[in-house]
C-alpha cells in the first residue's frame, strides 16, 4: 500500500507520483491540513446527534495521515487510473476510493486557494488580477480535452469538436508570458464553441497598456486597452514579406509559451485523457486544480532559483 512515509524522502518518486517536488508538496500539505480541519468542523456542526467522543476513535482509517490523503488525490490526478486500480494501490475497495476522490477534490481546490495559486474564474475580477503582473504581457489560447461520446444526439453535436475530430470540453486560458503562470481560466464549455466566441462571451477587461498574444482562432478579438499581436496569414495567391515573416517568428516565439503553460497543467492525466466522470462540476474543478498545481510548481522553482 502506498503511503507518504514511504516516499517522503525519495524526491524522484514523490515528483513522479504527484507532479510536485518535496518543497511544493509540503507547502500545499500545510494548506490542505487547514482545509481538511475546516471540513471536519463543518461536518461536526451538521451532526443531528452531537459527537460523543473525540475524533480518531474507532477503527483506524486507511488514509489516516493528511500526507497520505494528499498523496492519494494527487496520484489519482497524475495517472487517472480507474477507481478499482486506485483503491488497490492504497489498500481499499473501489467504493471507498470513489468516496475519497469526491471528498478530497474540493479540499485540494480550497488548499490551492489558500496558497493563492488558482487562476481567476470571475470575469469581473480579471482586470484587477492581470494588473498585478508588472509587464502586462499575456497570451490567450483555447485548450480542449476529450470526453466519452454522449448518448444524447444533441449533446453529441454540441460537444463534437471539428478541430479535434472527437467529443471534447473547452476552456480558455490567459497566461503570463514571463512566468508562464495561468492567470485566468474560463468556464468549461462544449468543445464545439469557437475560441473567439467564448472570449467574446466572457467580456474580459484588461489593464491599460496590455500586450495580448493570440493565434488565428481569435481573429477579430481586439479588446479595449490591449495591443493585440497575432501572426499574419499569407494572403491567398500571395506571399509574406521578409519583415512580416520575421514579425510572425517573433510573435510565435512568445506565443508558444502558452502551450508550455497548458502542457504544465496537463501533466495531470485527469485533464488530458478521456474524461470518464459525469458528476456535475467535476470536469471544471479538476481543470482549475491542474492549473493551480502548475502555478504552484512555477512559484516553487522561482523561489529556489532566487535562493541560489
């Protein structure tokens, strides 16, 4: 059975199993303990019959330690096994694994919120969040992830992505060019929706003087206060000048960083592999968490470099 004690002092295994190095894991663990304790207090308040004995009495839980709980849920996000396999690795049955997955997911999100690592989700707050970034240079892009083919015919049409040739979910991300942190994450929508139409529907506001890099999927997206930078398409039957080609290369070298940001979130296979869950809100929650974990890793690396 896997436990945090087994890999706590084995940094390569810890990173392989959770996507986090020891420093990032311990940092998140501190906030996770806080979130879990608050959840326990809320559960006590909801009891019809007051608790008769202190916590910890009775049969010993499989995931008794907070480190084991955090390892359990991050291992699941990282490898996305079926729940029966997840339970096997952690010494429990499929049903118990299922219960822990849905119990711990909102607590990981809460812990990342305490660490100020979650991307902004409210359109009304985007300008304020982006204004804290000194260079005011960002990249906007769409990302899709596959889902199982819906049984309903209308849902099949809505979720079918012509770009990916499969049924997908879509999010927009806005990342900071310098740090590659994901600063904004849009709501999760059907894969059929076009990048520009989704961006228009969010009506994001940007700080004055923002440079916004984008690709051809956002053709015509020119929000106020921004200088939009997009590679120029070759005209039909024509060619691009050397200056235009050089400019396209410069823009592409910057814009590729958003792919690194998205790839950083998608080391967690729960947002890369075909989503098997149908619980309302779960698909959106795990995407937000994956972005938050990516941001946490970046901050940890930056701290380590500054300390050298």
